[in-house]
C-alpha cells in the first residue's frame, strides 16, 4: 500500500510517499542527497528491494524547490526535517511503532547520522550510500546505532572521507567498498549490490530481523 505522506516544514509541508507492506517488519526513512528528491530512481530502486524484504519505506522531499539552491548543504535543517518526519511517522496507524532505520545518500547521509545522534531511542540502524558523513563530523561520536557506509571504489575522495568517519563512529560500523563503482553507482549491477547490502544490514540490526551476512 502506497499513500501520500506530508511532513510539516514551517508554514509549508514536504511531500512524500509512504509504502507499507502488509507484513512490515520495520520502516526505512530515506534522506536523499543534494539536488535529488523523492523521485530519485536510485532511491526508488533501493526502496523496492527493501519492500521485498518486508520493510515499509518513506521517501519525501527534505527541501522545497525554492530551498534547494540556498540550503541543500544546511545539514542542521535537513536533520530537523528528518526528525519531523520521524515524529509524523510515529503517529501513523500502520507504520507507527515499527522499528526505524535510515537510508541516506550524499548530504542526506549526514542528515541521517545527525538524526540518529539526536534520537538514539528511535533510530536503530543507518545505511549511507556514497554519503558525506564528514558533514556531520561534530556528532559522529554520539551515533550509537549500527552504521553501514557504502562507497564506490572509484569514488576516491568520498571513500577517504568515509574511512575517516568510520574511525570516529563509536558503535557497530562497517565500511564497504564496491569495486569499480562511482559516486552514483550507475555501473551495471552496482546499485543492486547496494540495495542488497542495505536490506541485509537492516535484517541484521532492526529488532525483528535475523543475523544475515552480506558481501559486495
């Protein structure tokens, strides 16, 4: 079941889409990167894989079109929008009460990590795809939930930034490098591997999941 999902954002609202399988075992909230939106084909592809693993998914626009150019690197604002989405989600009749994971890409990964640091009692796991965790460097030591950092083998700068960030995360974390993949994981099969790794991470770390190994 897919339905519109509005997140209050000051005097306006951020539009999104919530999909809840009938037997949902958890819910994953997506935080897209700068210049992207809920219509991102990459995030939608990952969402479909997670739905196949019995996870509800929420994709929504962290910023309005007017805010994109001026505030897409405002991690504090992106975090606050994400926290507001978590609050709205907690009151949803079908998704409220499900264990929560976050999936962030690019700058959205920094927002996801900041939200996890702010709500350790709510966020149970985070997955970052080609993320910029360095933009949340001031709160990395406060992130207690398990974090999976996935980077492309050919994305040299982001790979170095993720390696440094992983060393600052105090809890369960893994850095996985996808050989031959670039920043957007556009190479054949690369995004599918990301989606499978993300699903396995949530399977391992959301309370209703099992303990499944994965590999890229």
